C-alpha cells in the first residue's frame, strides 16, 4: 500500500525541524498512543513506523537524499502489507481523516477483506469509524454539510455491514440526525443548475417535517435533529427563500393533507403568490378553499378571501367579505377611508400582497405590486370573463325555472355563498337605470307589483344592473372592465329578461288572478310567528327545558323554522360531528350539514385515524341569538361551553382544550327542501 503522506507529517514535525526536535517529537508520540481500543499488534507496528521516520530525519545524509526526492516529485510512503493498518492509523492521527477513511473502507472490502474476527479486521473497522466522524466534522467546518452527511452515511452503512462497534455506530447516527437541517440548507441553497442536489434537499425536507408531525411538531415533544419548535421555525424561515412558489405549494399541500393546519395557511399563500406572479388566476381559486378550511381560533379569513374576490373581478363580493370580518378596526378603517371603497379595497389588497404574500420565494422578485398590470393581463381577463359567463348562465337558469313554475315554494335554488345583502329584497335603484328607462309607461310597469309573481327577483336583477353601471362609472379598473364584452351582454340580458318576463306574464294572466294567487299563497304558508320573525331579525333564544327530539327534527323542512328548531339543528350538527371524530358513526350528520362540511369532518377523522388518534368533543349551547333571517338564509351567533380532548390509541391524552365561552357564528341555509348548516366562523 502507498500511504499519501511523507515522513515529516507521519512524525508530526515541520520540514525545518532539526534532529533534536525530531527525536523529541518521536518520544512524545511513543508516550501518547491512541486509547480507542486498538490491538497490541497494530500499536507495535505504529511505534516501528514512527521509529523509522525518526531515524531517517535525524540522519543528515539520509534526510538530504529524502528531501531531494521530495523536490523531484516523489510523494507517499510505500508500506508492506503487515504495516498497512499501522500506516492508516498514523494517517488518521496526522489529521488526514478523509484519506484514512477511504483507504480503510477499501481495505475492508473484497478482495482485500481481512479474515473474519481477526485483529486486522477489528483495527480497520475502528479506524474507519473514527476517521469517518473526524472527516465529517472537517467538512462541516468548511460549511460542506451535505458532504459531511454523506460521509456519516457511508460510515454507518460500513459498520452495519461489519456488525461491529455498536456504540460508535450510534454516535455516527446521532451526528447524522443533528446535521439534517444544515444538510437540507446546504442542498437547497446551491445554484439553480444543480437540480439533483435541490431535489434531494426537497425529499429530505418533506421527510423531516413528516417525522416531526407537521410544521407544528405535533408528533414529537422533544428536540428533533437538535431543534425545538422555536429553532425549527427559524430554520424554516431561512430555507423558504431557496424554494420556488410552486415547490412550496406542493409540499405544503402534502403536509396539510397529513394534518398540519399551518401548512394549509402557507399553501394558500404560495398558491396566491404563484398565481399573481405568473398570471394564473385559477390558482387563486384553489387557494380560496385552503383559507376557508382553516379552523383556528382568532383567525379571520374574510379580508383575505375578499382580496381574492377583488383580484377575480368581483368588487361587490369583496366588499361584502370585508364587511363580514370580525375585525372591527378593519371595518372602521374601511368606513373612514378618505376615498372610494374600491380604492380602500385595492390599497388593502396591494399592501397584503407586498408584505405578506409575495415574500419568501426563490423565483419571485418584485419592487411594487401593480394591480393594473394584473387586470391588463390577457390570461386574467379570459378567466374572469369565464367566471362571469358562468354567473350569467346561472341567472338565465334561475329565470327560466321561475317562468316554468308558479308555486311560491318552488323558489330558485339557493347559492349558500351569497352574502346577506344578496339574500334580502333590494330596493328599486335609481341613477343610471333611470336614464336608460326613460319611457314612463315601461318604468311604471316595472314598479307595479301586480305585474309579477315574485317581485323580489326582478328587483334583484335591476339592482344588479344598476351596480354594474356604477362599477363601470367609478371603478379604477374602468379600462379593464370596458374591454370585457360580458358586461355588455349581461346588461342586455337583464333588460331583455325584465321586459320579456313582464310582457309574458301580463299578456297571459290578469292582474286579479295574480292577486288571488298571491293571497292564496300568503294564507297557505304564513304562520303567526312568521311576521314577528321578519319584523325582528334578531331574537334571543329563551332557555327552556323542552327540547325537540332529533329524530323528529331531521330533516328540518319548516318554511320559517322557530328559534328552538334552529338551536336543535345546531345541536344536531355538534352531536354528529362529535360522534364521527370519536370514531363512531352518525346517522344524521349528512342531513343537517352541507356536503362540503360533512366531507371536512370525514377527512379530519381519516387524518386522526392515520395518526392513531381520536377526538372527544363536548359542546353545549349556552345561548343563541338569531341576528339575521330571510327565506333562504339564517345567521345565528352561538355561545358554547366547549371542551375537546385528543386521545391516542392507548388512551393517553395528547392534548386538551377547554373554552368555557366559545363564540361561533353559524350560517344556516335552505336548499330545495330542508335547512342545513352551511358554514361557521369561530371567535366571533
């Protein structure tokens, strides 16, 4: 074997050392042999090699000849087979750990592999373990963390194959775990051209977070890879800037599906950042579902969803979201904004994108956030027009179903996403509509109640027309809106629809018949309590010992459910949700909640089951206040005495939450037949 070292380094002296210094160094090395458990034979060979180097360097003639050979390019020491192991030991001692590890590993493999159980095998394995760890430490000192980790993995695999030195192997494994965050950082921060290293870093990152139990570290309370939760969050902030928005959204979605709520929030932001930067509005639509599914106390998604509505061209819906926020300061700011409301929404959205959304991505660089550029984008215009086309088709569908049905109970299918303002009958608008409808006879015809079976529908269409005109007149996106033919077609459709429905009904039915039908409808379906509920949309539930039987309540089909029926509907939702999350079955949850809410509970149960957990929830209604009521939508503020426990399969309590007074806003909506819980917001 040729050892990549000279006599000076082997002995540990400077090339300028004199004979006396050489002999002193020799004696010092003899007195301090390694204490790691090498055999007597290899230690004796070590001493012999040191003596040969000392003799050569202390003899002037031999030293001069050797130095001349070094100058001419000679390097390395040729060792006989019986001195190879001792040479590797001295190589490791001379701080050439990397070379010592590679040569020791090679010597342990066929055809050079020593006899099983021999002292040579034992010494080579120990040299490999010690030099591997030292070589890794040297790489880390030079910030080559991935290379250091690779060396540790090689050493661990070698020791596993040899079946020796269990304690040394555990030390290497511990070092490798501690090195993991730095290794990930090293791989992800490399040049963009090194895609192989980047992908390896992504795989390690995802595996690391999964082992922690998500970004929150739910699965382990102790330090993982040497990081507690605070340390991990700092580390994660550091590596985010080395990931693209697309990469981040992909891994966040995976973590969210494994039960990490924080990942759902980050998934939404990365989708928005990617969608806004690369003009892909469909990603904003996808981000919306993650924001809506975040169920964290104190988190108010309404302003953020409102910003998405704004970016997708729905200004009215955006304002409605902001008005529905639980943040009173935000609503005060909106009310006191010095300019138009649209300007306030744009300012908020622009600031939100700049400070919260578009930061922390490898591929996104920006100086300013320009909403005009966003709306001038052809991709955005096409997508928004498609959304509007679907909306226009929805109006047409609703109109034709109205013409084909005369019974008051057969109303237009409800869209649970509509705001309270859209649910209520709107007053007749003026302004731009007055200028267009100059014919007094036509205008008076529209305003005559006896000309329509359901006047509220026509009022809503007229109001929609008027709000569209006002939006075109005042919007900062005027140039964008006027370019979109869908607005022109929508205006024409609404006018034609109003005229057609009016003319058709007036020519086919006499006013008296319509009045009689209205009278019959009102007498058939009205209840004594109905007028009271309509006059006063806010009423407090009176505590009563009488409670409706859930089996009799479900499904709730009352045209105007009483306050007690609404309370029982919410109780049914709470009980059914608790049953499923406890691992039981619920026979009625799907009949009291909209499909998306029901599926959300089922998905949560699947996640808990994968983790070997279940939830025990105890929620009792202490008060309920009906704050808004219409024919299709009811909004209720509910106060709960709430307690939940997360329990492992062994019965261990993993976490526990107790909230004596939890406030939740429930939205109750009616589909074609019965009332359902369609949404809820905690912390209101």
